[in-house]
């Protein structure tokens, strides 16, 4: 049942992104630490609102998934 619900969520997110002309999200979801946690600061990657971000010198950059689209995550 969980995989079925995940499939429905993936289709809904892809459809909405395409409808609005935005990049599509990844089908994969990874575990990342929340933004302000010490391990996330050390690692340089954090989960913010379900999206993976990499720390840069002047801000943050959204992470692309290996299979395409922006990387979705849990933990933030």
C-alpha cells in the first residue's frame, strides 16, 4: 500500500510541475538531516521542505537526483 501511495504522490507532483512549467521532482526520496543541525552543517547538505539542498559560499543550491529532477528528501 505504501508503494501505491508513493506512486500516486509522484504522479501528482510531476503533473503539477509540468503544468506550471517547473522542473519535475525525483521519484526517489533520500534521508537527510534538517537545516540547522550540526551534522548537516558539517556535511553541507540539508533537507528543507522536502527538497535536498547543498551549501554554497553564498547560499544554497538545490540538488539534482541521479535519475533526473530535483532530489526529494525526508528529515527536514
